[in-house]
């Protein structure tokens, strides 16, 4: 009799346990997920709990595409210096100012400043000693030193004279060996000339980080088009 009573108690307890576990899982299945995503990857409608087709997720950081400068595409104009043997493309709305340095005692014999709309105009010096206001702000410049002249070099021990940089790497510009200094300047040495291609260093003093990224990209777009004879 005692054994029979224990058996009945055991069966009842086991039945209650099975029903409790089954009820627990049934309740979980009927409650929508807090995140709204089912185990199969489908989203659930927060109103009626019905499953919907999964929505493709866009990349978190899509790679930006920058159209290149091209005369054929009509988005660029060409600048060329036949005397010093180089050319480049710039957007059609850009401007440029040349400076003949052959009368200077030291430094470059020639330079051209590339100006970009949206940048504040600034005062620039002319070769005759006068000054003028640039049409736009200066984005970059290309300076030329004549290696045959004893009037100071653009490069000193392989570095740009008067400027310091953290990194120097070997690159190619227009099929010609070059040196890149940080993300702000390049140098090219030919048989006769030394070319310094530089982002205007004054921009970092007047622009925020985001705007500087835009200027660096604009600078690189022009650098990619430079060719030497």
C-alpha cells in the first residue's frame, strides 16, 4: 500500500513537470522576438506577427566613387607648359595663375597655382614684385626648379626644401618615378628639372577635417592627370 501511494505521487509530479515544460515552450513560440528577426532570418511584422521577406542590408561603409577628369567627358580643361614640359587636367570651373620666377634670386624658375571655387581668395605675389588677389582660393601648386642653375634647389637631400613630413614613399606619376610626402605633396626629378606638386599647406589652418578630406581628394584628382614630356 505504501509503495502504491509513492508510485501515484511520482506519476502526478512527473505529469505536472511535463505539462509545465510544454507550456513554457508554447508560450515562447507565441511571443514575437524583441528584435523582430526570426531564427530563419525573416523579419516579423510587429502588428500581426506575420513573417515578411528579408530586406537586403546595404554595406555599412560603401566605397565612394569619384569620376575622373576627362576632356572627352567634358568635365575638364587642359593646362600645359610647353617650356617646362608638363601638363595637367583640372575641372572646367577651376582657375590658374602663373608666376615666372626666372628673375628671382633663389628657388623655382616657374610655378602655377591651381585655384578652386569655394575656397577663399587670397593675396598672391607676382614676379614683378606687385601683389594681386586670386580669383579663387589656391588648392595646389606646381613649382619648377632648374637643376642647371646655382640658385637653390627645390629638393634638399631628397626632401622638399623648407617643409617637413612624416612619411615618404615611392610612387609613379604619369609613368614617371616620383616621391610622395604624406598626402600633401609629390616631387618628380627629370634630367633638367625638379617638380614640386603640393597641396596648399595653408588650407589645414582654415578648414575642418571633413573639408580637408574633400580638398585632398580634389588634389589627388588633378595629380593623377599630370604628364611630363
